[in-house]
C-alpha cells in the first residue's frame, strides 16, 4: 500500500455528508494535524448522494482524502478501486484515501467505524458481550454487528422499524458466526428481553415510542452512536433507570484517530508518531466543543 508523506504544500481533506454542519470531525482532525505539525486543511462539505460522484470527480491533486457520513457510506462504493477487509464485510466506507497508480488517481476505501466503536466500548469498560442488541440496520448498524462479533457475541438482536430492511445483517451475521434475530422497534419493551449490551445506531432525535424493560436498562450498558442532540431520548431513559450510558463521541474520537493514521501512512494499523499525545489533543478538542440539543 502506498505511503503518503507530509508535503510542504497544504493538503486538503474534508468530511462529506448531509446534513453536515453539526459534525465535530473538523475539530478532531485539526487538533491531530496541529499535534503532528502537518499543514493539512480539513473542512465540512455538504454533499448529497446524488451529488457525490460529481464532487469526487471535481477534486484536484491537492486532495489527500475524505471522511464520509450519512448518507454516503454505501453510495461511495461504486467510485472506489478497492476496500479494506472491514469495509468489504460491512459494505460501508467512512474513509477514502487518494493515491496514484499507472498515472491515474486511485480511491481506496476503509471502515474505521468498527475499530473506533470497539475501542470506545473498551474505554467504557465493555470488552466482551455474548448477547448484544443493535438498534437500526443502516451502514452503522452493520458496523455495530461486526463490532459485536469482535467482542465475542454469539447472538445479536437487531431491532428496526421495517424488518425486511435488515435481511443483509442476517447474512452478515452468518459470515461472522453470529446468530442474528430481527425484530421490530415497537417490541422493544418486551419484558422477557435480555441483552448484555445495547448499541443504538439510530439518528439523534429519533422517538422510539416506548422503553426497554427497566431491569435491562439497569444491567446492560447502552452505547448510543448519536451525539447530537444529547442526551437522546434513549439515553435519558437509560439514565432514569440508573443504567450506564455512553454517547457516540468516544466512537467519533477513536475512528477519527484511525482515519488520521490512514491519511498519514495509508495503514490503519500503523501508530502515529507520539500517538498518545495526538489522542490527548484530539480528546481535548472534543471536550471543548459544545454539543447542544
């Protein structure tokens, strides 16, 4: 895999999505680049699924890479020359690295959501869970399922509004050796429901119209991928029952660190120079951002 050294000229990067104004990614990446003394510029760009191909095609040689959020994690796939193992598993790409081969620009896709989620869960004290519940079946839902498998889950309940939309997750579970059962969000209050960890991948502000059993909320930690608005309705429900709640900011932090590794070296597994200090700078930037809602 080609390595990308820092250049004297500023390199450009951005996070794409719609909506995108709320994104905390610029604060995280800019803090990392300052700590690494890299003259790189990172911004937000509002891009819809329909406009993705034309936007990517318009980028010049100053561009080093992209971060992607909703609704672009699937839509980017036809534009790529290759993907890493996790992106291939999930069918979801949140990071694109530009390169060169045979005189043409190449686009390599990565998924840093899965390792970012696993690292964030470890920080929250969750390193193993045999039975996991995932809310939502979109791109991040697939990443949550792979993360659950990495935690050793043997079974995962996926709760969605439209069960037919979760068929791909059943197949993904089979490939991972995980039994996936799909149910409806409307049934989340079932008193017999059991889980050791609940991961919500639903958009911020989603109204669930019900609550998980109080005993489950007290015993099983909740990781809510959303961080704006915060707290979410689900997080408030968990806290009210006395349960443990983590917001998506931890996942955002750790997936961004891995993105910085990719943008710097092309390798998500190669630590950054002085990585502990870089992570501390990124965490400080995240803490300094006011998330309201």
